[in-house]
């Protein structure tokens, strides 16, 4: 496509030289004004990796690589191994580029998290470039339409607060327009049950309630909590365990599936991980994160796997507006979209300052893809560079 002719709005126009000239990863940290406690621990900052790809003619695209608890390692992977592997290739040839990554990296090392997170940001940036080159929004490139997607309030919000404070926070999300909110579990059974009942009582019967255990449950916890969750009409139980605990997933599915579906996927990398999840038959809702599953290219393949199995997909995301906007484009382009995870956080400059608006929540609780070319998000590089990565864990 570098020297070919593209058809744009019915007119033939020459496409710029889209050869990849530069790939750069910018690791960034921003402190939280107030620590948030969830099943993962207590978060005191946000870490992320912004990927910038520049073509020979100076066209730039941006993507987000999930930090993977190792943002410096992921940034270094982008800035060395993957930069050299992909230099000079046609930025529009996303399928070929992903195949090169798979044959040269994954074939020797498996679906290792850091490498796939690194590639995810690059792939997202390449799709941003393709859209800008053609003057089309990402959802149009993916065959989608400007259709609304239901959203729920997630992100770093609704953590382990006292039930009354949690209910107040949930009601604030409903007042913004959300018709679904996520509850954080994984504390202890008594507190989880109390918060579940308080949340349902606060939001009423017209708001969907979803639950996320952040991989902190045992099979006994699932057995004890399923009646509570079912009584509260919770829409799913998300990630009671890490994805590799196969026996626990089988046991939990036998316990929960008659009453509440299980959801998972944010910690899975590539379509191969998701294929194993689909084949196991324990999970009813798949949740790819475009910044860690392999990017837009791989997310589309994952959605196709899910569609063939009759399963819906929801996206996971909690940091920058790049991921969030790309997720809406993706969901508007597949036939089995269920929910977009909106950012319920009131303190996230990676979405509100580092990026231009990534989505607007409609009064009916839905979001629609941005109309601008590519992902449609502008990145404030000055802000990113002014907040370099700070060493130490984000979660304690």
C-alpha cells in the first residue's frame, strides 16, 4: 500500500509513504490523589506505556501498551527488539506485521505477557496510522458502523469502601448516565456479601450490577458467594481466579453457571489463550484488553472466535483514552459486543489530560465511536514526557 493508490470517498488519491521509520515507547507514571484498594491490593499510582509510530512521510500513530507490572521492560522491548524487527515495513500491513511478530518472537517464547503487551501498543498505533492515511475512523476500517455500545462504570472506581460510601459512589455513576456498574469483590466473604447487598439496594433493579473478584477467590469463596450474587441479580462473576488455574475454573463453572455466568479474558494474551478458554467451556463472557491481547488485529480475531462459539465480548481497559477509544471502535465493529468498560475514576489524568476526550456517555448509558480519522484521540506528548516512569510497584 506504500506506493499504491487508495480509493477515498470515490476519488483516487496517492497514499503517502507508510514505511515505518520510527517506533518509540514512552513509559509514564502519574500518582493517584487518593489510594484505591481492590482485590489486587492498594494502588498509589498509574503506570502505562504510550507507543508512537512514525512513517517515512511523517504520519504518526499512537497506541497504548498495558504496563504488565513491568512498564520499563515493556518500553525497552518496544524500543529495541520490536523497533528493529519492524523497521521499514509497511505500516498499513498489520496482518503481515503481526505474522512477523508471531514467527520471530512468539514462536520461540510462547504468548509471554510483556512481549504481547508491547506488540499491542504498536499494533494499535499502526491502525491509527491507517485511519489517518485514509481519513477514516477506525470503526469504518474494521467494517463497523456508528452504533451505540452499552457501557458500564469500571476502572479504578468502586473499590473496598464502606458500604454506604460505595453506594454513594455507585449512585454518582448512575447519575452520569451509566446503566451498569461493577462491584469489586475479593476482600472477604462477609464484606463482599455486605457490599453486594448495599450496592443492589442503592442502584435499584433497573441498573445492571457486575462483580469482579480480581483473581482473589478460592473455589470455596465462589461456592459461598454464588447465592448472594444470584439473589442480587449480578450479571457476571469476573475472574475469580487467574487464567491458569484450570481445575478451579472447572469447579467454579459447575457451581456458578446455573445461576450466574463467569467472565474472563483481561489477563489472556493472543487468540491462542482465548481459544483455550473457549475450548474449556467454563467462561460465558470474554473480555479482551486491546492493550494486552495483541492489539486491534488480534482483538478482531478473538471476537470472531467468540462469535463462532456464541459468546459475547466486552472490553477491559482502565488507563489511557487511547485504549478506551480504540475499544469503542472495536465493539462497534463486531457482531457480539456486550459492554464497554467505562472509566468510573474521578482521578485519571491519563484519560482526561494526556488524551483528548475518548468517548462521551449518552444519557441512555451508551457510547459511540469517535468520528475523527484513526482512533480519533490526540495525545499530549508534553504531559507524557513530563511524567516519566517512577520506579516501584503501582500496587502494594
